[in-house]
C-alpha cells in the first residue's frame, strides 16, 4: 500500500512538472493579452485599421539599374509571433528613420522596444533565433578586438581601415530580448498560443479580427523608446557590459553619429542635408 501511494505521488509530481515546464508556461506577454479588456475606443480604431489594411507583396530580387540591388532578406530558424502579420522589415511609415529602425530589427527583438509595461522590471539578454540553440538564452560574448594586418603596409594611415572587430552578438541571428523572471516574454510562431491566434484570425470576420488585433496590441506601445534610452550614458535600458560589450564598443554605442544626426530634428518638417551627418 505504501509503495502504491509513493508511486502515485511521484506520478503526480511529474505531472505537475510537465504542466509548469517552460515549454507550456505562459509568457508575460501572453498573460497580458489574455487579461486585456478591449475598450470601445480601441475596438473602433482597430476595426478602421483592419478595413483599411492592404496586403503588401515583397518583390524578390528587387534591383534598380545600373547598380542598386537589394540583398536577400536574412531568415532565421525561429520566427517571432509578430511576423505572423508584420513584414520582416516592419517600419514603413517614417521615411526619415525607417531604414535605421529596420536595421535594428536584425539584432533587437520587437518586444524590446514595444513591450515596456509600467511598474514591471524587465531584464535583457541575448536570445537565439537561429542555429542549434534557437529559442534558448545565450551567454554574452566578451568581444575582443581583432586587428588584422593591413594589406597596405607602407601607409600607416590606412591601417585603421582594416581592423576587424568581433560583433557584439554572441552568434548570428541572436537578438537582445526582454525577460521576466528569467524567462523570455516573447512568443515564436510555433507556440501553441500563436497557432491558436492564427487559426482564430483565419476563421474570423472583420469585427472579430478587430477584437483580436486590439487584444494583441493592447500590452504594446506603438512608439519605441527614444534613441537615448539605448545610446545614452544615463538611465539606459541595457547594461551593455552585461550583454558582452567591450569598453570600446560601449563608447561607440554611446557616441553613435547617427543618433546625434537624428537628434538635430526638432520638428517633423525639419530638413537636414546629408553632408551635415559628419558634423
């Protein structure tokens, strides 16, 4: 009888461990979506967006003679839930900075900028989107500068142009992602909740899709943080040293010339010549 009781208890414990395992536990983002009560105002706005939406077809091998040719977009083994609806290069509206914002999407998760809940402390770590570690947290790489010998040995002034530096990311496809209680808050496409939403969307009419859209975006902020939140020196989002940045990389990030360039725009209709970029 005792042995049967022990066996039964062990099976119950195993069952509970399976239920609360990381593979099945809800992420913070999913919890916030499920807790959302959509307001009439948000629902009305969402319905307008659903009705106005037009599918965008991406042209492969886009080129403009004689020399402009767009490189193929990089794909990763893991695709974030956002890409179920959004384009791989999601920033489209702001012509002034969309190129630079889309560049960030290759090494920063969408939720890092757009999921910033109030009164909730998040941590930021590297998350693998590709390779055998896809979906797992990655240890930061303590990047060391690698200096190769310059092909031009006779001119010292050219040597600096041939320095190769190890990238900050610990591996290709890795992105800085938000974590809560040591777990990533984002979802990938194959997640059961993501699959459920995809099926619901496919089988819904405009009004139902508007509600789904409103719920999914309710925990998110439309505007991302200012450049200074990552590239500044005080009260920044990231601990760059903890992410593996060397003192030289930290200095380069904090003194980024593109950030200083955009900081000169004070109004939406401001225009600055490209030659002022180097000032």
